[in-house]
C-alpha cells in the first residue's frame, strides 16, 4: 500500500470514529463478560504486586487533577498485569476531616462551632457521614466512567471501624516506643474552624497588613530598641526582643523637630529606619554586637493596659538564630504566637504567655482588647502605641499570609495543648528510611522530600473537631468516690486503646466490638475504671492525615486480620502529585517509622499538577477549572486518556490542552 493510500485509509477511519458509540460498546462488553473479574482471576496465580491507592477526599466531584492521577494509576496497574503480576488494586477514599466538615457546614448555613453544638454533635456527625458517602458514590461513578479498572466493589473507607482501628493501632505502637506525648506548642490555628492545622495545610495568599516600627524603652540605660512587626496584635504578648549574636548594632542620637532621642537598630538598616521615622539628622554614639546587648532590660509598651508575662527574665534582650539584618534587625518575640519565638522562649525558660483563645479572640488578660478578634484589634493597638509615644512609624505592607486550607480564614499562631508524635526524637531513623525507597524522579526524594523531613517538627496529631477518628486515649478524671484526679502528664498514667476488642474488654459500658461505631459521639460516652479511678476519653480527633498515613496496612484490614498484611506489606508502588511530599508521602513515612520503624512503600512515582491551558492553577472556589466530564462529552474518554498519558508523569506540571485532546481524537 502506498503512502497516499495509507493516508486516505486513516482519514477514512478518522471520519468513521465516533468515540462515544465505541466507548459505550466497550463498557457494555466489559459488563457483559465481567471483564475485570476475569482479568483478576486470570492473573491470580502470578507474583503479588501491591499497588497502594492514595485516597482522595470525598468532598466533591472529580477534577482534572484527580482524573489525571487515576488514569496514570490505571495505566501502571494494567502494565503490571500484562507483566503477569497479581495486582492488589483496592481504591481508597479519605472521608473524614475538615474537607468534609466545612462542606457540610456550608450546606447547613453554619458559621462556627457554636452552630454545630446547637445543632448537636451526633446529628452533625451523621450529616458528615451521609455527605461523605454521597460524594464517594459520585467519585466512584466518575472514575469508572474514565475507564479505570480497580476493585470498585471493595474500596477502603477511612470511616469504617476496621480502618479506624488501624489508626488506633498505629498510635498504640508509637506509644509503646515512647513517641507519644501531650504538650504545649505554638501551632497554626484556624480561628473559624477552631482547631489546630498542620503547617503543610496552611495556604498562603498575598494580603495587605499594617507594619509598624515600635520603640521599646530601655529601663537600664538611655534610649529605646526599635522593633518591626506585621502583627501588631501580638504586641500584648511580647516577652523578649531578639538580636543577632554577631550582628552589629548602633546607638544613634536621632533628631527630629528640634528633639533628640536615642535609638538602637542594626547598623545595616540604620538609614532605612531613620527615613521611616522622618528624622532630620543623627549621630552614631555607640556600636555593639548583639551578644553584647544580652540582658538589656526594657519596658513592655502596653504594660499599663494588659497583663503580661511574669518572671525576672522577661523583657530583656537575648540572641536568637532567626534574626536577620532586615527592617530594624531586632525582633519582637512572643513565645505564645510563633514557632521560632516559642522554641527560643522555651530554651530561655520564659513564660508562655498567650492571651488568645481558640476562636482567635483576646481573653480577659488582654485588658481593653478582651473579646475582640485579634486582627480586628490591630488598629486599636496601633493607636494605643501611638498615644503612649511608642509608635515610630506605620507602613502598610503587602505580604504572604497563611490561611486555612479548607475555609480560607487567616490563621493565628497560638499556644495550645496538643497530642504529638515526637518525630524529632527519631529524625535519623526517618532520614535513613527514606533511602529504602526508590523515587521517580530521584531528585524529589534526595532534595525536596529529604529537606522537608529534615525540617519537620514534632507531629501534631490532634484536632479539636467532630468528624474524624477519635484519639484513643483515656485520662484519669475522678475516683470511684467522685474525687477529681489530675493526670500526671506521664503516658504510663494514661490508657491507650489499640483496637475494638480491647475497648470492649476495658470499657465500663457493654459494647459489641463487631458492631460499634468508633466515632466521637459513641466513644465519648465510654469510660474505663481501673484501680479505683475512672478514665474519660480526651475530646480530640485525629489529624485527618493520620487516617491516610495508615493506608498501607489499613487497606489490608490490619490489625483485624494479618494474612493480607503478611503477603503484601509494604506497598510496592504509590503514585501521587508533588504536593504530597508535604502530605501523604510524608505522613506515611512519619507513621511507618513511628509505629514500626519502616517506610511503608518501596517505590514512588511523582507527577505534577494539572493546570489551566494558560498555566494558572485550577481552583474550584474561584471557578478556574476544567471539568473532565465536559472533556468526555466533547471528545470522548479515550482521547482524554491518550492526552493525559502523553504527558510525562515524573514531577512536571501539565497544562491541559483542548487542542491536545482533539489531536488525540484525530
């Protein structure tokens, strides 16, 4: 056949090709002959291959990112079956957490926790369960319509009791290894959701905030140190000022409007500070390193208005390694409102003063600001600083500010009691276990992921919400005679329950371990009495990332049964987008190392994000997205699959292209 004849033949085929008719025929044929089940049976004697599906949240319909992800997974699963493997391909769904709660709150018209509590926790939990199940059904239908073959009749659901106890077992294992504790930390808090959120759940947007230069008057010498901050609301909790140990600082007599005052700032930013303050002239009268300024004492600028930290060591200058020669080179530090401030303040033995509640409002210790939302109080605080003569300059600034990943509310940094996996105690083990996995692309493991793990703090695993797996820890509450008992803070004096059978054996109330629902509204009613002491469950639920962190054994129904675990674990392959270096890739490593000192996956294939044709990030909330079902309606499933599979999956983002799909159809 000549080239011209071949070209005409392909043109004829192209004109005859109607993807929707052909795909409908294929889907009907698959159903008629049970094609998936026959394929599973055909390869059942092959070598086992454990593909672990990362569970999407059941919070909405499939978008182009999840579509690309599932089609890539389908291709790799089919490829391994063609090689003769018996592939474990159970799909999974992440059904707890804020992604679901905030959607349900929106549907019910709720604004905050008070609305949930008025509605009833048990009723809200039931609404969340119903919503998650409805969304799961929609996702299943979408994924199957994309031609993806997985074990759709048997998905793992993170809300099932047998899966939830997989998280309990993980916590119990971590506790046995001495890696669980409750303590105060400076955490990222969503004031609307009124819960801690993980640093990797904080999403950053540019906002305009006030930035202020403030004089802190020295009490043991003439003059004032000048600090700069974009969070005036944290000034009431100021505890110390940080200087760079080796940074050169200058004391200057600054002149303005016929008056002179002495100011201390870093030498490298002197001219900038003087310009901000509109000073006419100055003379340098002193030069010192930050180390030489340690111990200088100052007066809290709002001392007459608010309570403030106590102790002889408060309101002094100390060195800190987070200081940069920027703005003033001296850092206003409030251990109650920042991770670095908290860590340095703890090292120095300073009081952790945090006059802010979980809802982001000042408490009574904040004096005239009590009851006010912290960011709303900025203007009043600035005005009060100005009235006292401490405001040197105000200069609004646009900067990147953290927001809640689910409700888009600006976060606040506060100190609260939380439960932690102390992963900083096993940092060397975490880094060593990374090397037991193979990554594509390799540099994602050796650079991006390793860097993230090296910098990771202790893992805050608790959340102050409703729809999640309850933290299975019971603490002493009172004696059987009704005398209150205070927990010692030692885990030896707490009860950690590892599974449903243990709960049934130890609970004061009669429960059936086979049928019990492990959600908050049920287990909160259960007490445990031992040695004359009544124990009550802590009110928290797990960080939703704990749910998916145990997927490698939870999807195998471990610890309820161990046959599949013994055959398959750890996973041979996982495949997700590059943002999961801070998400699922990390949470699995963290849980695996904490619970069993092993990474739960052997190979990682990392792809990128699906972007708009012009390179913008897709956003459902902003109406910036490509609906995969619209693509299918216009061009069919196979052209869409062919386009998505034509893009390199190794780490690179993909700009969706309507023309690219059209080309695949031709």
